[in-house]
């Protein structure tokens, strides 16, 4: 079930005082809160590793792969790729023209 569907259903149950569904509402509300907490935790994690990744990119003398960033920082490659493509895409240049995707910091023109 989509998050928006669960939120709509919980709001409907609350607004219409549907007593038969209170247990379901509570379970769904708990699940939504858990998901919200997990999302916040992930945002905090990416905020924490941001500077570390940017420092490595800043000091690099050539474009680097996500694996090289992982080797340098000890951070999981998957987390790095996700951060580079979802959180920091406006800060890095991604080059997919070669066998391995590489990243560099965007430079001010």
C-alpha cells in the first residue's frame, strides 16, 4: 500500500470515527511513524557523510569512481552512489561515457 493511501485512510478513519477500524488505524499510524523515523534517519546519515565525500572529491586529481570513494572513506559504495545521485547531484558531475561511472565536483565557471 502506498504511503499516501495509508495517510488518507488513517485520516478518514479519524474524521469519521469508524470504531471497527481503530486497531487497523493504530497499526497503520505506527507504520507511518516508523517509516517517517527511518526516512529522517537516512537524511541524517547522508548529511553526516556529505562532507567526507566532498573532501575526497575536492582533493582528487582526477575523476573518481564510487568504489574509489568507498575505499577512501570506508562508506558503503551503494550509500555513496545513492547520495551522489539523489542528495548531491547538484554538487557533482557524473560521467558515464567510460566503462566506469566517475564523479567530480562541479566547479564554478
